[in-house]
């Protein structure tokens, strides 16, 4: 009997393998980390990703 270890693989359509590098000072990183924590985000990365995707989404303004 084979025992599987680790978590199951992420489905291909949900896999995140691209990186966006943003250079920050220590104080900027601390400020963003606190904001992410205060917002209840699971991580700074999740919080930043959500904000950027929201900002980049097409808006209904001007219709």
C-alpha cells in the first residue's frame, strides 16, 4: 500500500508561476504588511494581488 504525502497538486488553471518584483524600503514593506494584516488578508502577497487586480479590472465608469 502506497502512502501519498504532501498536499495535492494545484490545478493548472489556478497555478501561479509568474512573479512581479517591486522594490520597497523596509518602512514601505512594514506599512504594507500592517495594512494587509489589518485587512484580514492571508498574506501580504494575497492582499497586494487582490488590490492590483481590482485596480486593473475594467470599470463601468463612463458608460
